[in-house]
C-alpha cells in the first residue's frame, strides 16, 4: 500500500490565484482530514470527511473548500490565495472512530503565497 | 474546547540519556491519544497510540503512558540516540473524531 499520498510537494502561488491540493489514500479508510501546520506550531484542522459525499468544517475552514466524491480522494481547493495561507498542508486518514484506529498522514504540501 | 499543551517546546540532551516528553490536555473525555514524530520538512509518523481504556503502550525504546484523570500523557525515550532528534507531537481525540494537536517538543540529542 502507498498509504496517503499528496501532490504537489511544493507550490508557489501569487495572491489571488487558485489551486487544488490532491490527496489519495489506498487503505479504504472512511475518515479523511486536511490540516495546516504553520512554523513552530501544531496542526489545525481545516476540513474533514466521514465518507464519500459527506464533509464538514474544522477549526480554520475560511478560504478553503473540499469535496469527497470517492472513498480514496479528498482534494482541498484554495480560492483567491492570500499570504495567510502560506503553510504546510497535511492530509490524513483513519479507518473509523474506534479507539484503536490510528491516523495516517501524507508527506505534506508546502505552499507559499507571494 | 480541548486544549493540548506540550512543555518544554525544546529539549537538548546528551546521547544515552533517558528522557520524558510531556503532553497535557484539558478535557479528560478522550477516546485515544497518539504520539507522532516529525522530522524537519517531513510528514508525521505515528509512534504509539493509547486507547482511553489503556494506561500505557510500549514500542522498542519508547513507552507512552496515559493518566486521563489528571489530563496527562508522557512519552519516555530510553537510551536516547542522535537519530531520535525530531519534533514529537501528541494528538488527543474525543469520541467525535476530530483530534486536537499540541505544538510539539523539538528534541535534540547530542553525540
């Protein structure tokens, strides 16, 4: 299994541009998450999904959108990029809500908005 | 709202020393607590997961404990090595499934 994969690894955007960060998992996990990590900080939840067709906001959803049309894919859309969105973005997944279910993380996308 | 604190923010120790990393949380109604390792510029690697019904978990030189009543978890690293240098994050998950992360402790092990 490849686990959780993310593309691209790096990206530089100009203010006002848009882009989609891709996330795919091949573990048949129901739950998927998008986090952002600012320098020296922990992770903050942007959006999450409990299954195909179901998404909900996390702690910091403004400026982002998500969709989940399949179990495997959970893309994150940035509209009208702003410098405040400069961060490292991590996608994660977990099988379900059982207490023994671990979260697995992708390698991250490092985004700079200039 | 759950708050997770990791103190200290940074720790430097000589090689071979045993050490303890701390994670405190404000709401004891948790489902599990997971410890991660993050190398510079990399993603998060899961180290240990402790379910709310458990008191500790062990993997090799790592031992994680959980005391829900006091809102604390510790990660014990035995006989530290330079390769253990990384940032260690803890994440607390309530029943609803949305984890809260601490800001991490950056560990440096000097040869």
